[in-house]
C-alpha cells in the first residue's frame, strides 16, 4: 500500500524487491554497531579483515544469484551479505570475549512486536491511504514502547534516564533563569552542560 499510495500503480513491480530489501535495514543497524565495538576493543584490523572477507563472499553470491534470479537475486544477495557480516562480526567478538545480552532478554521485545503488528493490520490492505498509514504507524510506535516497558524489555529506570537526558538543557535553562531572577550570577553553560 505504501508504494501504491506514494508512487502510484506504475511502481507496483517494486513491491516484492522492497519486501526483500526491508530485511537489510535491521541488519545494517546492527552491523553499524560492530564498527564501534571493534574500535572500542582496539581491534580495527579484525573488523577490516571481516569486511574484506564479506565483500568477497557477497560478490560471489551476487555473481551467482543475479544471473539466476535477476533483481530478486540482487536483493537476496544483499540480505545474505549483511547477514554474513553480522554472523562473522559476532563470532569474532565472541572470540575476543565480548558477549551480548541473553536471548531471554532479547525475546522480551517479541510481545511488543506482536502488539505493533496488530495495530498495523488495518493499514496492510490496498485500501490504506498515506495519512492512515502515518497515523497507524505513529500509534504502533507508542504501543510498541508501552509494551516494551510493560515487558521490561526497556526497564523503567532507562526510560527515566532517557527523559532526564532529553530534558537536561531545559532544566538547566530554567535553573539559570531562576537564579537570574533571584539576583544570582548565571552559571556557565560549558561542555558538561551541553551533554
């Protein structure tokens, strides 16, 4: 529905390739964190070895899949390449002694994802308009975060900390305005206040 409502029926052929490529988005997000992790571990050489190996594997996959499946082969090759980078990166991080959260902790987002899907079902058909997709999309995000908090996928303490960081500048400005109104010298807004 998103392609049809934004680009029109002339672009209907793009729906299936985009359905394949949407799986690249979460993988790219996860893979972007690998660079930071390897940099923090002073293991950039390991990271670049992984990148070079994955480029070779992805190129081989694309050379095999594109002649067989054309555009769809290119999409599958892209997903495969990102997945290969993630698996190789996590494997090397495990060798370096770095582990992520436990699977049970990660699984806590499953109910939130299911709730998000339920909210989005009304706009999954061809009758959906762009405005209804935006409205239901925003509603699904609110439901997702609420269920994440209820399932402790995002602990309440983290929510409070994010809220405080987001409002820190506002609080500092109010405090400075209050101090000025009481005749006190305004505090300096240095680098630590910018955080």
